[in-house]
């Protein structure tokens, strides 16, 4: 029986972080509040690894561990999170060496500090997961991830860091500097579309207050991505420009800039693709008694060519939630025009909660323009004071501009939850996953699960 390194790394990091951060924040008077979560469950699935053609029905033991540590003072905030899941497989073809394994882990650290005239924020994330598991869904750090639609064996490890420094917030002259780095590494995969990748970016903005309602700005930035596929390629995007932003007494806020964009792709040290041109962006938002209405325009150049987008946005502040509507178009160079949209609806009643998010938006991957569609629906309804039921649905699709086919991934679940005691709870339900692989074979998985869990709160 073996437990891979991620499990030991998680536990070690939890201990060191709790020991190292306690004195620092205790001295500042903020104290540390923490929550330790534990869950233990059983899963019965006809295809737990989402293999083509399925496999023998298998029962798995799933143990979840999580830790959240946070401290907040008047000027600074710190939060550390860690989650891991340990699976035990029980089937006719399992052995002592693969009975227990760490299925995934995620570590996150966020720090922020605000002064009278400056602000600093830092975030770092580290995660590793099995590619056949729907652990992180279709989004990585809030952005749609087309790679999540590729189902393969092996593991994916991602790391990312971001640092933002802002000075002169209340002064006539201010500066903002933002730097980020990330890497994605694959191990044990066979799909040629899954390859290691490193990226870095640096953005700088200088702001000059012309009058109380108008700011001028100068901006510049550079980003680089190294793809280690069959052929190593390097993509570098740079821009520099100027613009204005402001807010009028009527509640109208606006921002506009003009910049020069340049994108260059190299393979084996030679330039294989180069695009450049003038980029324009414009955003305007007008406050309304029940929300806001806005307009966004953009025409930028990257390694996929010029992309021009336009959208009209409307938000509504509702008594028990909110509604956001956006409808627009995206015109990709040498491709057909596509519609873009976003609908977000949230409503919370005394005994029920509903959240829906529907997004269709463009992105660029490996020099290709993609149109991504995602749907997320979640509903929870209380039955009585100790029990409730919930349902979830998610759909993700990604295809090239102008193409009608692409990879899709759909999942749906229904569950029942009940408080067993004041501290312990149980959850039971069913989950269905369907994958349609363009040019490949479809995959299906049906799972019944039962879990008991508890949260432990503590403080220093």
C-alpha cells in the first residue's frame, strides 16, 4: 500500500504554514481563524476513469481533507487553503500497490495589504489532478480551460503566481505594476495536444490625474509562452499605448485606450509567424436605479490574428439576487463572425438558492482562435430544518471559429443532504458524465455516492 508524494507534500505544507504564519499575524492583532474539513465516502461507478468502452464496475473509498487558514486586520489579509482527496479502489483487478492513492491536491495562498496611498496583492496556487477526474471542472483561476475537455490518462500539475503593486492611489500621479508566471506539466499522457507549457507576463500602467473627473494613462506590457510539444515554440506578445478614463457626475464611467500590438511566434529559433497592428478598446458604463447598462468595444491583435468584439451589457439589482445580460459579436480575422453572450442569474430565498451562468466567448490557444461555451447551473432547496436536496448541471464545449463540431463534456448530479448530529452531516446522490470527443470515441460514467462529513473550526 503506497501513498504518492502529493499526499505527503500536502500534509507537510499544512503543518509548516500553520506554524510559520501564526506568530506573524498574532503580533499584528488579527489572529488566525481556521476551518478543517473532513469527509469519508463510498462511490459505486461503472466507469470511474472515463475509459472508452467503460470498464468493470468498481467501488471506491474517497477521503477528503481540507484546511483553510485566514487572518484579517485593518490593513492586511492573508488566506491559505489546502485540499486533497485520497481514493481507495476495491475491485477484482486492484492490487496492494494501487489500493490507496492521492487523487488530487490543491494549495493556495493569497495576501493583500492596503495603505493610505498604495496597495499590494500576491497569490500563489499549486495543484495536481488525474486528467480523467472532473475535479476542477472547465475553469482554471476563473478562465475557461479547453484542455479540461481532453480526457487522457496521467496527471496534470499546475503552478501559478501573481503579484500586483499599486502606488499613488490618491495622488495626482500613480503607477500599477502586475507580474505573473504559470506552468503546466503533464505526466503519463498520450494525447499530442497535452504538452508542458510555461508562461510569464508583465504589465505596467502610469496614471496622471488631469482633473477630478479625468485621468490620462500610459500602458505597456509583454507576455511570453513556451510550449514544449513535438516542436518547441515560443510566443511573445507585446503592446504599448495611451488612453483616458474617468467618471462623470451623472454616473457614467468610461475607459478608452489605443495601443500598438505585436505578436511573434518562433520555432527552433526562427520566426514562423508575426502579426502586428493598432489596437483599440472602449468601455462605458452608466449607473441606473436598478443596476447599470454598458457598452464594450475592442479590436486587438494576437497570434491568432486580429479579433474585433462588441457587446452590450445590462445588470439588474434584484431584491433577492441579481441578473447580468450581455450580447455581442466577435469577428475573427479570416473567419466567420460569431455571437458572444453571457447570462448570470442569482437568487436566494429563505429556503432555496439558485445560480445560473451561461457564457460563450472567444479565446486563443496555440495560435488558433476558439469559441468556448460553458453552462453552469446549481439549485439547492431546503426540505426542513435538518435536510435539503440539490442539483447541478455543467456543460463545456470548445471549437475553432466557424466550426460546428468540437469536444464537449456534460455532467449532472442530484443529491440529498441531512444533518446527522450538530456536527456531522451526510450526503448521497448520483452523478452522470457524458463526453463527446470530436474525431474520437464518446465516454460515459454513472456514479452513485454516499458521504459523511464534518467541519472543525478553531482559532489562535
